[in-house]
C-alpha cells in the first residue's frame, strides 16, 4: 500500500484539529507544509505537522491527540483520575 501524507493543523487554544489535507505526492505535501509554516509563523497556538501512513485510520491511532476534542480528553482524564 502506498504511503499517504497527511498535513494536520492543530489549534491548541481551541483544542481541536483546524484542518487536515491528504497528499499522494511527497513533494506536494512538503511544499504545502512549508507554505503553512510560513503563513502561520509566530502563531504559537498552532501545531503544523506532516505525517505519513498507509491510511487516515492509522494516523488516528498513532496521533490520536490531534483527533480528540479537548472536552473528550478532559472527561477521559477525569474518569481515569
């Protein structure tokens, strides 16, 4: 299965994933990542990451923190703690 590149923008202040894009081409993914980094330079609440995997489901498992709403995380930590 070919590697898919996922460009994620997570907003820490809002506590949710702001955007997600999928790329088949690594060069296009890297260029889009560089563009977003430039556009959002200095925005400390944003985390921009480019990750690769075989599917979005894999990314949701390996990088679950980007896909979990903050209110869900708080209720889970309260239930566990």
